[in-house]
């Protein structure tokens, strides 16, 4: 197989659990929805669920660094 360096799908390079990654992304989107509705406590709950599954979700890390939303 010939691929340009950035065109090889992640699924072929890494043996990730795609179901788990999907769940993490869903929790993140739910948390963003709660933030948009100004329901910060519920957003914190979703972010806590993300941290139980991973400590390296870039969106979660970025949002947790905001002053208003710090955990």
C-alpha cells in the first residue's frame, strides 16, 4: 500500500477501541450542550465521565482550562 503520510487512516495505524472513543466524544458533545445552556454542574458531570475514560481528550482539556469552567 502506498499512502501519503497524512492519508493513512487512523484505524490502520492504531489499535484503538472505536466504541470507547465514540462514547468519549458523545460525553464531550453533551457537556458542550450543557455549557451552552449554562448548566455548568451537568457539564462537570459529563467531563468527569470523560476523565474516567481518558486523561488525554484535547477538547476536554481545553475547556477545563477556561477560568469559568475549571474543575
